[in-house]
C-alpha cells in the first residue's frame, strides 16, 4: 500500500502516518501485518520530481528528531527527476543557494538539489548559505548550508553537508564508502563546533548516488561504522536518475 503526497496537506498527513512511537527496528513486512491500513511507501509527487521513501525509513528519521536525539539515523530515498536542471521549479531557498557565493568546488548543482529535495520532503527552511556561516577559528571544514526544522519535527538549526558517492568507470567499493563517510563525518563535526552565528545541535549528511547498488554499499558501510564516529548524524541517502547531479560541466559553464 502506498500514499501519494501532492500538497502541503498531504505532506502533513504523510508525516502523521510515520509515528515515532513505532519500533525503529520494525521492517516493512511486519509493519504491514500490524498496520494493514497504513501505507508502507510514501511518494512525494510534484510536476518536476517524485521523492519516494518507505514509511519505515521516514519513521526512523522522525523518531531520531523527536525522541532519540542522541543517536544516528539512516534514511533511504529515491528521487525521480524527468526534467533538466533549468526546468526544475526551484523554491526561493534553492535559488538562494544557487545564486549566492559559495566556497568554490564543483558540487553546486547537487547542493541546490539537496535543499530542494529536503524542503519538499521535510518542510525545512533555509537559514544560511555556505558563505553566510561564520566560523571561529576560520580555515577549517565548512558546512554547505544551515536549515531550520519545522516545529512539528522538533525545530532547531541543523547543518547540512552534501556529497556524492560514485566511481568513474569501475565498481563502487566498501573502501570508497568508508573513505567518503569518514571524511565527511569528520568535516561536519569539526565545522559544527566552530560555527558562531547558529546554534547547531544536529547534522544531516546528504549523499547522492546514481544507482541502488551504490546505495546498498553506502548503507552497509554506514551500519558497520562505530557509534562514536556517527554520533547523532542523520544520513539521507538519495538515489537519483539525473546525470547532471554528477556532472559538473553544467554548473561550471553557468547553464542555468
């Protein structure tokens, strides 16, 4: 059974279906037995994109945000985008991420899409873009943007770090995932401790990947990592079908 979200009212209803009181270890099969009238899959459907997540996965996220705020959480999503980047209906927050100066690098499009997806998925609000965050001391790792959660998800400021899991012309391995997750986790912990103009209590690590196979590698690697390394990080792992998320040419040439 699935639930399709096409409006703000639907989004509120979808979040209410993912009760944080459910067992975080409950799988979709047993959930369907105990809650036969509650959908096991949620689809956030828009004209330019569809975001899919299991109810179990979203329930873990809400449990982590509202009840067990000291533990990590892992959320799997699938994002289907049938249009090019310049045909996305970007929110004001996403346009702000796109148009304001950043610290350089080659991941602008993935950062813009990250905010757009998390806003549609969770109802977050953009607080600060990369260069609007003040650090002391300066010169260390930086967060990509800071958001405020809606009150229904506990409120508060969260730092978001965006990355991409991929390998060029070869299979993506567990060693690749360990290196990526270790580097990004160390970075978000370091940056959160030095942010001066926001009170950051949690961090989201948003990982883009081009296939479910890579998503499985990342998930298995995450589950093996020590809790003291993960701390209370929320990993949002998104498999997306758009090649431009992983191709920097469009951003470098300013084709938007």
